[in-house]
């Protein structure tokens, strides 16, 4: 390293994030540090942002995920990669349409009043004015994204990609239109895919209904019996074999329905008989297909009963008790169980209870696509990290059902299919002519939001065109995302990426090489954060109070792969204190003349200098190893303890003595101070970018740490002997400090002491000045009287406490404490000798008593030693 000219070393006495963060970020963006050049010959490193909804704002989950991605990208940029973090947003079909419809409702207007074209224009206006708030908040967090490449899933280029892959799949027979049972939201008025349905255990009712003398069925949705077209039994059930092929009259309707035999029926569950409603239950639909049963739709899109009779016009939840009451009046209710807890599906957007419903929709035939997604992980082209998440991946892709991709919305990518007056169906690609003429019209539905976001790793790079960006940055190196959307998003990106690039070399067809999964952010007690729980936190509040670095560092310290992350305000405050400590240590170093330059050979350095360099290079190697394994918590923890516990708390204090001594030693110490800080600030930069930028540029006089070289461990600086020497010195200092505290000495109070050393104690022989400075012990003088002793290994420290403490008062205090500890030991021993206590008490209570016994024994030994060390009167 060439020596740099150090600028004015002055730093403000206090680190104020509010004064530092915004100007630094704007400078980074203006100077293009985050942009990526597809023409570069550097190795590529690309991560796409999991696109936040245009309706969204920054929450702790975003802050957590963005911190991890930013740390990876910043490190690779410093390592010499052409690093690209691609930003953008998702149009979020249902969520965005709901928001705009609510805004219109305040004006007494519905989307139907406006019409489709005008409504979509309103959504675009809302997106321009109010959407994307999260992008501005990303700047506050310090996200190093390439803003010039920002994408939106409804952009022209991305819409072209959507239309392209739809036609490819359609032409290959992998997209089809069919009537199937779908999840229907009666509030959003649209179909939902299986993974857009959240299941919860809700209180309901289980009603057993007698259909005939021999037929009793049970249901939690009594109103759907109006649409029954059969009763099913297992063909192997001896109780009911004689009924198969017969008919009965469906109560309340007068319709005759058959009894069929089907293997799907579990003879051991309930009565072993099930009602079959093909238009309103997915399992019943399959039974109906196997037996050629009619499917009667008895409920409309609003959840209102349409079947002729007394229940027509009732809402589904009004019809349920009405149907039960009518059956009860006919004496057909065998039993009623309330409450009956059972799994109920809810719309993930609005939480309305989902209604299974027969509907004509568009589907993706996922079989071959899911097989390819599973094989890419099986053959090692894509790694899932941590590997413990692999079973969840295979459990999904190996048993995936066809994907319903049509949504009955107006906001989104409209399905590119046109229907002609004579039954023609034409799928139109982006470069195809749209059919025109009387009677031609486009399909009214739009595509599921996840359809377009499944293209995100390559549509953002210009696909379907062969762009330089696509050539350079596809496949992406890593995908960082939460395990909660492993199936929503990740599996679909895998399926579409492999399909769209199927002609490429297998390793280049995958959308990314590694899937790094993280957990969910929770409160400090491990509880899910939610506004309804009252524990939700706006990360901007914490960034305003403690700075973005403090929040980022706290999140990174909690990021163990695949595990949930608890976080509390106290932890963020502690990280702010860490940033302040780093600031103060750097400020001291600058004031002391620290500089960055060529380090002297190890033999010319003191043991503390060699020790801190040895520890630094050990930590640098550890941090690299942890980053490669996505162990953000371990990397951050190693840096935290090195920076705070070793560099700030010990080396800086040891350096003060060296700086005040021999000129040559002091000059070498300044170089060590500067070089350690240089490396430490660079390696901390990915998780704490603002404070490290402010300190590093002041220390080195260079332009930015963002593009500085990532520090590499220098194994030649490893020095076990120096580490052993300083470890012994630290142990001596710690014991003497503990003695001082036990004796009631004030922290700054100096007392005379004599050191009695063995011949082989280099920790004190060579570093007595530093030892005395750190322990506030003055050399002995005339009249010295050793009134107390501290023995640590082969070192004895004789201390003259005459006049420094009230010996009798201290003796009384220690004697009282000793008596209390002896009583505690006696009580614990009595319990642990009691066999009934050991047999009956909870294990946790027994462990507590054992711990108390161990603690009491240690305290007794300590107090006895302190009493023995007191001066004799």
C-alpha cells in the first residue's frame, strides 16, 4: 500500500447520522458508484431486488432483506466484480386496484362508473403521485441500487416479456383455458391461486344431516347441499356397498341424486359418507368428473345464493343457518357441533373467507415446468441455502397443481388472447398483428401478478431481446429472499427462467445460482410483528432516532440463514453506541497522528502492535468465510467484538502508552493504528456504510470506500506469541481492576503498588508502563507498605491501600456479604440433598438451585480472598 497524505484530522466530536447520511448517499448516486457496466470485463455479480408492491412502504422486513442484499453487493463491488443490484417495483394487481377503488369510493364513484380505460388511467395517475414511496425510503437505508435501471412490472419492456412468454407457453400447450374449481374472493371479485389463500383455524359448525334412512352426511357448509349432485361412499366399505347405484331425494330440493362409490372417501372419517357438490368443492369436482356428475352452481360471484327456492337472494352466511333451520324443521338434523374449529381459507389481500367455485379460467400446466425446477436443485445447478430448506422446496415443486393465472381485475397485464365472431381464438405475441373487425374482442381478464414477477430476473435485463445486459448479468448470481415466498415467487421464477432459456447451456438457463433464504423479523420476544398486536415498528422511526447504520448493523447481527430475527429498540440503541465508539476511536487515532502507509516488518513492532495485526487478519479471514456462507450474523458478530472489545477497549488504550514513549515506537504505532482502522472500516462498510464512509475518507484522504479494495487477510501477520503475551497482560489488568472494584476504589483513584515478577513474565516485564496506566497503579515510593496483595499466576501485585479505603467499613461489608452467601449455599445444599425435591420439582427448578449453589461457592471464595487481602489493623 502506498502512503497517503492525511487531510485535516478533525472530525466533529459527536457522530450525528442526520448530518452525514443524506449528503453521502446523494453523492454516491451522483458519482455513479452503484451503476454497472455490461461492457466491463470484470466478473458479473447481479442480484435483483424482490420487487416491493407499488402500494407499499418500508417495513422492517424490507429493511432486513435490503440490508443483506446491499451487504453482499457492496462487498462484491469492493472485490472487483461488476456488481449490479437491480431495483424496481411490482404493480401488485389486487392490492393496487383495491387501494384506488377505495379512493374512488370516498368520492362516491366505482370503477364501473368510470369504465375500464378511464379506471386504468386513474391507477397510473395514483402510481405516479402516491406509489413507490418505498423507493425513496430505500435511499434512507443506503441501498446501493443502480437507479438508472429501475424497472416496473407494467413497463413497456416488461409487458413485452409477459406477452412473449404467454404466447410461448400457449403455443407449447402449457397454457390452457378450462372450467375448474378455483378460490374465489367475493370481495375482490377475482380468482386466487392456492398460494394466495391463507388458512387459519376458525370457529365454525359441523352439522350432520340425514338425507335418508340410511344416509347421514356431515358438513361445515350446510348451504352448499343445495348444489349436491351425489352422495359418495368408499366402494370397499361393506356397510354401504348395497347402496351404490341407488338414488335418494335430496332434502329441501326434491331432486333425485345417486349414491356413487369412490376411492377418495375415507371410510373411517365420520359416517363414511360424503355429500358431493362438484361446483363448490375441489375434491367433489374431481369425484364429479370421475362419475360424470352434473355441476350445479348455486352461488354467484357476490356469494349470494342463486338456487331457486326460499334461500334465493341470501348471502352465503345468511343462508347457512337458514338451511340448517329448514332441515331441523323436517327432523333431518342428527347432530350439531358448535364451535367446531376447522381450517378456513382467506384471501391473503383482504382476509375475506374464500369460496371454492367452478369457473372458466386460464391455467398453466405446471408439471414439466415444476419438474425442471426440481431437477435444477437436484443436479446442483441451483443451491438452496440453508440446505435445511430443500425438503420444503421439493415438497412444493414435486406436488404442484396447475396454476390459475387469470384474474378478474382491470389493473394488470391483460391476457393476450382475442376471440372472433365465429369462435376463433387467437393468442397474440408482442410483434403480432391484433385481430380486427366486427365481433373480435380481447379476453377481459388480467394475469396473476406473480406471472410477471416470475420473469423478473431476466425481463429486467431486456429479455426477450438479446441485450448486452442480459448477456452479462443472466443468470443472477444470488437471490436473497424470505422463506415465506419460496413458493409464491421463487418456484415460479425457476420454472419460467428455465423454460425461457431452455435452449441455453443448462448452467446458464437457471435464473440464479444460489437461493439464500432468510427468516422473518419479529419483536424482541419472538412474536410476529403486526399492527393488530401493537408491536409493529416503522423502521424510519429507528433510523431517525439512531441512524441507518445502527438499524442495519442490528439486523445483520441477527441474520442467521433461514431463521427468524428478533429485534428490539434496545438492540438498535446498542448498535448506535457501537458506531459512536468507532467514531471516537477513529477521532483519537486522527488526533494522535495515525496514518495509512507501509507497515514495518513484524520484528520491529511491539507485542501489542503485532497482536492487533494478528487479530485483525484472523478476523478478516473469518468474515470472508462467513460471507461466502451467507452467515451475516457470524460475520457481524466477529467484527463487533474485534472492533469494540479488542481494538477500542484494549489496543487504543495500549497505544496511548506507546504514543507517549519512544518516538520511533510512537511512529510505528501511528502506522498500525491507521492500517488497522483502514482495514476495519473497509470490512465494516457493507453493513454500516455511512459511518465507515465518513471515517475512512477522513482517515485516508481518498474519494470513497464504496469502490475501495476489499481487504484480504495477510497470514504472514499471524502471531500466536504476541496474542499469548497480550492475553496474559489483559488477564492481569482484568484481575487488578476487579480487585480495585472489590475494594471500593474509584475508577480514577491512583494507589501505589509493587510488582513482584517471575523471570518468565514478558507481559509485565516489557509492558509495565502500559499495565500501570491501565490499572491506575503508581510506582512504590518512600513509606510504601504492602497492605494487600493480588496474585495472578506468577505475578504478585502488592498494593498499599493505607488511606485509600475505610478498612473496617469494608471488612464489615464483606463479612455481611459472606454470611449471606453461606446461608444461600446452605439452603441450596439442603434442597439438593432432599430426594423428594429432586424427584418432584421441575427440572428447570432443580437446575436453578444447582446454579445458585455454584454461584454461592464462587462468591464465598471471592469474598474470603478479599477479606484476607485487607490490611490487618
